[in-house]
């Protein structure tokens, strides 16, 4: 498991409007494509440098492919990255603050101490 890679996914998808829409419409395909094309790129590097070892495990891939943000939280994805991405995906389908309330409701079973979000 790589919290770094989960957070990198959340960060990069949230900042690319086309990728965000693709993730909204075809999450599993977008996760596969992102993993193949973006996972091993050095974050914010424009010169083609890349690593070769990063990939999601099955649990991470499933949680991302099903928009399962409570599971992502349990896996240690950063809550600010998670909520901003999912607001971008789903807020338009809800009234003011309705999605944020649903997000809180679905995470209400979590108690302190929360999962470690350090990478």
C-alpha cells in the first residue's frame, strides 16, 4: 500500500478538469489509465523523469474505482485531498453543502485516533 500514490492520484485528478470528468464518468478505466500513464511520473516534473515501481494494490484500486471515499480515508488518504476531489465530482448533484454532510455522515463511524495520513 502506498499512501503517497493514493494522495498523488487525488491531487493530480482534482487539478485536471478533463481527468476529473473522466474519473466521474468512468472511474475504473480512469484509475487503470492513470496508473499506467501517471503513477510513475515524478510529481510536477515536466522533463520526462519517472520511477518504475509505484502501483496500487487491489484494495486501493477497488476503493478508487468505486469512489469509496470512506475506504480511502481508512487507507490513510489525506482527508483534505479526498474531500476536495469528491466535492469536484459530486457537489453538482446535490444542494448547498448536501454532499459535505453526506461525506461526514459516511465517515461518522470513524473515531480517534484517525488513520495515519503521513506519507
